[in-house]
């Protein structure tokens, strides 16, 4: 899947230091059924975001919601209504 390839490349370019890019990789992994990898990467993204005291509560909540979906073996789709 192209999204998985591009998300992995983005993580490598940023030296795995941007939670949003790691979260994007987790989303691509979940979409391809790789839930164990998605959980691992989403936990990493959430931990990084929590460590950065500048992270807004809304982003932390979105990261946690996505993690919950992956733990339930389903992709996370943040669709605004």
C-alpha cells in the first residue's frame, strides 16, 4: 500500500521524532490489518505527545481514540460531520 510506504518514509526522514507522522504510519498499518504494529506505533506517538508539554489536549484525545480503535482491531477514521 502506497500510504504505508510514504508514512514510513516520512517517519525515517523526521528520524522518528514527530508524533503526527508516527500516528499516520499507525493509521496506514491499521488500514492494512497490521494492528499489532499500529498499536506499537500509536503508543509511541501518544507517549511522545504526552512528553511534550506543549501538546494540546485535543490532539492527545485524538491519539488516544485512535489507539483504542487499534486495540479493538479496527481502523480509526476521524470523519468530521
